C-alpha cells in the first residue's frame, strides 16, 4: 500500500530546503561564535603592577576581613567592585587603607605598595561583578548580566 501522508517534493524544492538549512546553520554559527566576544584587553589586563598588588593584598592579609567574589572573612565588606562601583573608587579605597576606621586598622605601607594594591583591586573590579543579581539569556544563546553597578 502506498503512503500518501507526505507529499512528494520535487528536486528543486528539496534543494531549496537543503540550502535554506545550510544558510540557517551558517548564520546561526556566525552569531553564536561572534556575538559578545569583544574584549577590551587594555582595560582589564593583569598588569605587572596588579600582580605585585596581589602580593601586597596577601601580605597584609586583607582577606581575613574582606571577601573577593564572596570568599574571605566577613568583618568588612566584599571588595570585588570597590574600585568600579559608583560613588567608590581609588580615592575612596585609598582613604580606608591609609586612615583606617574604628573597625579597620590603618595600613602604613609604602606609596608604591599602595599603588600596586589599588591596581590589583582595579583589575579585580574590571574582570567581573559580585554579586551578579540578574542573568538573562538572549534569543541567540548569550547571557546578559544585570548587576548592582547597572542600577
Ligand atoms: C581587621 C579587619 C580588616 C582588615 C585586616 C582589613 N580591613 Fe578593610 N575594612 C574592614 C572593615 C570592618 C571595613 C568597614 C569599615 C567600617 O565600617 O568602619 C573595611 C572597609 C574597607 C574598605 C571600604 C569598602 C567599602 O566598600 O566601603 C576598603 C576599600 C578596605 N577596607 C580595604 C582593605 C584592604 C585593601 C585591606 C588590606 C590591606 C583591608 N581593608 C584590611 C576591616 C578590615
């Protein structure tokens, strides 16, 4: 018995569908592999100064009281975005480190150590956000992150 549930397609129609699928695959692949890959190397490059700053951060044991990406001690606030958050930044962080507060000791480090330390915190802040509050997938498969810093 013949099966008539599928209409017979002509060769031209089959070829059109074939090429349509190839084109769809090619454009989808192009989008997926290229969208959202722009990366400003100059901005968040892990400079020599930032590397030295990480050692300063370890030497003075800032992590005993502070967190980076939520990990660390809990006496002071998370420092991931202290350099990049609106209303904070370099002079703000410098004031805390140089002068201390009732709860944070002041640190008597050399000027160059302080510059390295701030460069390290700058690098950490530019490399990511913590906490991430909202992650929305786009129709083409990337993720848009909405963070506290955007509000
Ligand atoms: C003994 C615990 C302790 C240590 C060690 C410590 N801090 Fe703090 N830090 C605090 C506390 C507590 C605060 C909150 C200040 C307040 O409320 O008085 C703070 C605040 C800060 C702030 C302001 C953050 C903000 O978003 O308001 C920065 C920047 C900072 N510290 C950097 C550092 C760095 C860099 C080091 C290491 C060199 C360090 N701290 C070491 C306890 C500490």
